[in-house]
C-alpha cells in the first residue's frame, strides 16, 4: 500500500501534540472527563492484545490497548499512542475509532471501557519480516502526570500478491479529441482488493503530450478508474498500460478515428489531350462527410496541370478536378496529392491524402497544312492564315497553341499565338502588311517539334510624301572663327512616306540648299540618297565662313518635296554688345551680416542675337565678399550667387566683373554677317576690376590679360574716337588694345551694395503743416554710407500723436500713412525716398480752435530683413 495515500487518514502531527497538551492540562487541573467511576490512586496499567500475531498485506489485524487505573477501573477518553519499531506495518482506523494518525505510529482515544483499537496492516505488497508494537498513554493521578507503556507485542509481517486482473474501456473506439474511461480491476492474493491500491496509467500518446490519462488512481472497491482523452495524437490506435508497484501490468488498445481525405483517379496514366479525373473524398473523425471545404490539389512536378487547383467539397464531401499532361512534350512520372483543412475539437489542422502515382505521356503534334485566305495582297493589306494541327495522327481535339511569324519582322503583324479550334483542329491568324516593301513575305506556323511555311505576295506602295525629321545640331559654327564648342557640320534627316502615311524605303531623294548662293562656302555632303528601311534619308551640311541661316530642300519629284527647318550657322561666340549682367538684389543687408545672398545672372548672345551654345563658361571675380567663380550657359544664360562675407569695403560698395571669351562688336555696314576690313568696331583690352570706381586701372586691382596682347589705347576703330557710353561697364585696362578686330574677353561689371542695418535720414525731421489740414512730407532714408537701406526693409509708424481741434473744442487725431515701403532694389547713391501723409480732412479739421491744424509727433520705424529696427522721430508743427 502506498504510504502517502494512507497518511491522508491521519491528523497532522501538530494536532496530535496539541491534543496531548490539552489532555495533560485538563487532568492536571482536576478536570478530566467523568467516566462514572473516579480513578483510584495508584499505578495505572496498559495492556496490549492482537486479533492475530501475523499480519498479511490486505488482511489487517486488530490491535487493542486497555487502560486501567491501579484499582482496575477503565480509564476513558485518554489518548493512546501505538508505535512500531520498523516501517513494515502501518496503522489504519477502525470504523468506530477516532484515529488521529496513521504510519508506524498512531493515536486513538480510549472508549468508556478504556479500550483503544486500530488496524495493523503490512505497509506494502513486498513487506516481509517481524516487528514489535507498543502502546503508551499519559495518565494524571493526584495532580501528577506519568506515561504508562505496554509490554511490546511482536507480530509477523507478510506481503501479498497484487495483480491487475483486467483492463477495460468504456469506449473502445473514440473520435479525435474524444475520451473514454479506463478501468483496472485489482486483485490481492487472488481476490478483489479490499484496500486502496495505487494504479499508474500511461500510453505512447500520453508520453508525447498528445493525449491525457488521470494517474495515479487509487482503487475503490477493487477498481481504479482513469479517463483517457485524445489531443489529436494523429495515430489511429494507442496502447494504454495500467501498472501497480510490485505487481503486474495490463494493456489494452484504444482506437481513435481521425479525419481523412481519400484520393482516387480515373486512370494512373495521363496522355496529353486525354484528361484524367482526380476525386478527393473528405470525412471527419466520426466518418461523416465534410461539405463546403476547400480541397487543394498539387503535384510533385510540373509534368501535369490541373483544370483547377482548388475545389469546394459538395454535400457528400467530394471534390473532383481533371488533370492533363502539361504539354505535348511532357513525359515521365509524378505524384499527386489532395489536402484540406479540418476542424476537430475546436482545432483546425490540414490533412493530406496518400499520394497517387501518375505516368505522364506527351503527344505527337504536326502541322498538316498551312493555307492563305489570299495568296497576294496590296501594301498594308490583310489576309487569313490557317494551320491544320494533327495530334497523334488525327485533327487535334484539345487546344494546341500555334505560333505565327514572318520574315518581315515588325514590318508585318500576325495574331500569335493562336489556339486551335477543338472541333476542327485549325488555328487561324490574321496577317497584315506594315510596308514590308519586299514584294513577298514568308509566313511560318510552329508547334513544338514541327513547323510549316507559306509565301505571300505583297505589292509595294508608291511614295506620296516626304517630311523633315531633324537637323543635328540645329546651330553650327562658322568655319575657322566659330566657337570651339560648336560643330561645323549638321546632319539633316528627312523621311519618305507612302499614301498610308507609313515609311517608304528604297526611294531616291535629291538635296539642294536655300539660299542657292550658299554664302561663305556652305556645302552638302551628298546631293542625293536612297531611303532606308525606315524611309529615312540624310545629308550633312558643312558651314562656310559667313554666319547665316540656311535650309535644305529634299525632293522626290516635282510635286513631292519639302524643306528643312532653319539651320543656323553662327560664330557661337558671345559678342561684347550682346552681353548682359544683372542682380536680383543690388542692396543686400551685408555690411554687418554675413551670408546674405543675391543672384547674378548673365545673358550671352552672339553677333546675331542668338543664344550662345549651351555649356559656354562665364567667369566671375569680385573686389569683396564672395561669389561663385563660374557658371555654364543653358539657352544663353546662367547664374551665380553673391554672398556677403569678408572682405567688406568700408564704403560697402563691391565691384564685380563677369567675363568670357568672345568677339569684339562691329557695325556690319555691308550686310555680309561677317567683319569686313574698314568696318567700325569697338576695341577691347585687358578686363579688370575697377575696385575704387575711378574709371581706370590702378596698381593692386585685378585684371585678366587679353587673349591677344596690345599696347594701344582702347578706342572706336578705325576712327580712333572714344568708345560708346555703353562700354563704361565693359572696362579695359588702359593701353592694352591692339586696334585689330577679332576675339578677346567680353565682359560686364556691376556694383553690389553691402547696405548697413541702421537707418538714417538726410531730410529735416521737424516739418510744418502750415495752414493745411492735410500734407505729405518726403524723407530720404539711407544707411551709414549714404546707400539705400537693404532691399525689403519695411517702414511703419508708431506712437502716433498728431492732433487738432474742431470749432466745438473737441480734439481729433489725424490719419497718417506711409508710402515708399518696402525699400526697393536699388544701387543708387543717396538712399530711397518715403512719404508721410498727415490727413485731418476726414474729421472736422476746420482751421479753428486751440489747435487749428494738425501738430504733434510720430515715430518712423524702419525694420530690415534681418529684423533690425531703427526709429526716426518726426515732429509736426
């Protein structure tokens, strides 16, 4: 017997100790329970007797202790403790006894006859030997408590034979997640157990956590009953084992029905064009059909294809699809499976069928014939093309994909691929000519492993139009004097079209120039060419020495001709008088602030006023602050950034120079578009930065040596007169000109102002209204260097206190407005002007009263872009 189970019959040890303590106190105080006969003073006795002196497991003997006082009177209600000198036996209660512990020791209270009894049993099946049992009790006499102990009583201990006689199931077959009770009948020494026996239950699925069994379980009336619950062990059987310690074990098999999907095929051979039916039947763990569930069909290779890979089960749990060889060349073997999700016991899992092997065979496919609806068509015409396809020696009854091509490539179109008609085995495509212009075309139909061709006649179209396509580049440089960035030739392209507005190849085109005189020696690389497959023809124009526009005429016949767009032949060099420099803001807040920016933009054109070639480099240098060193033009313009920074001239004026290689400007008196000796031109010398703005180069000022050095004064040539006024911002270092027309650095200069942030006025700040009710006063605003305030500075009014009185004696205030704000973009010396208007006319200014005309004060507030404020008080008298 399992000791741990037996101990459940006893009171805890602390309870025993507490009871003994209480009894001792009661007796010591003379409060022992009344037994009817007072105890007689003298020595008490405790005798021990047994129903038998041999105990066998499962057949307990009774041990009785009798407690009497010295006069032989029974002592009731006294705790007697039974102990054994080994663990071979255990104590259990009698039905009428108050047993307070079980083990190798037990406590029982005496009854009215002074008797205390317990059962003594072998501790386990295999207990064997001999032991002694002693009884003891605490007795109080005359206020003194003493312990009375019996004489030890020896008994023999024998084990027992324990067997599981049978192991039965309430439900031998259960569904997945179902349960069944498991009952083990336990016998001791050949008869049903009359004492509790612990039985352990287990199974492989329990060991794997896929099932549960309540275990261990004690027998009740000789039977131990457990409950088996499946947790989807996914096994159709499980072996349950019941065992007892020191005894035998018994086994029984429980059957578990699982959800199942079964796959059947109409044939295990799939030949291309002969579909096979695959049927999946889905049932739950109770064997019932599972409807409305998605079944997925799959193969282990791509040798076959399914009509559909998923199908919903019907009311009978059945889903069917067809499968076929993937192509006519498919050959080999593969396996197919079906799978579906099934929910059992609240848990959804996917189950898969047993694989079915499929042998896959291709088919012999041939194109039996290829025929044309019309063997000859006109250019851009159409016709049908029909291919008769045989499968295994007969017209195909399954769709066969046929590819159609032609030798004209993208110059003809064909519907492709086309699938055969399953009733006739014919695949029909439509051929359309797209100006193949070859006279004939070969059409080919193809299936796997077989092709067939047929030739169609296509009548070429006649040319009906020619159009200009492009001139690359559209601007070229003059021979010998053009910019190095300009090509001196251009490729001009035309396209010949037919009556359908499509490209027409193999057509002869003649070229000529307009003007016919071709000034300066303009030439064509070829005067005729034949159109290519795209209908295109080209010729190259090579420039002469004269800048001029020119056109190319392309002619197919007297009625079919066209002219190119204008092709410009230019020097490509910026001309001095066609160079412009400007700033987005001239007066930036930069005298006391770094990092204030302005954008400088250059516009450069050649002598014809056309934009210089893209990529022309423009260089910049400055006498102060910082500037981006260069930019390259796009459409004749580009920009750089000027940024306030040190060095900052004390007067806030920064001179900037922009320059690039160009040519001196001249007056084209003879209209040849080129310089002729004797024509007036404006000489240029070394460009320099006139930092002190005195109109001449001084030592220490930066300059750029001319491309051709000179030592003459810079004048208008050949007259030798001063340069025009426009050359004041195109400075040349004195005595660096050469009096020869040609190339040099063209240049422009400008002044940037680093304006201060504190405002001043050079105008009187005390002004008079006179005998006027409204008047406007002007004030010049400037910075510390007498320059305009930074562009964007705002002027407002504060503390307006200008009053007048009416005839009634009432005091009125004027309406005051300021104009000329914000400060404009300006490089003028002296600043900018704002106007203050004081107006009392709207409210009874009558020229009478104590203050007949407006008078008082107001503050003009100037706020710069960097939020620096200046205050200028104005007094009105």
